[in-house]
C-alpha cells in the first residue's frame, strides 16, 4: 500500500485538492500546506525510516 506524505509537516493526511483538470495538487489536512509533489512511500517501514532520519519519529 503506497501513501502520500506532506512535504511540510510529514503528516499522512494528504488528499487531492481542487485544480485536477489543470494539474494535480494535494493538500495536507494537518497543516493546510498545498503542494504539487508530495512525498510518496510504498510501505510503512520506509515512512518510519524517513521520520527517524528527519528526527520527527518519537521512539517508544
């Protein structure tokens, strides 16, 4: 399962935004960032590794 990630806050709640006929845009529901190219991951493990590298994943 692949999913999109916000380029600003790295949240996973990224959805299509209006304007799809003239070009794809996405909006983050967490920080309201509008982006053309979100970050995409194929699996949860890749996303967690990315967040660890960015320092935004809290270790349990």
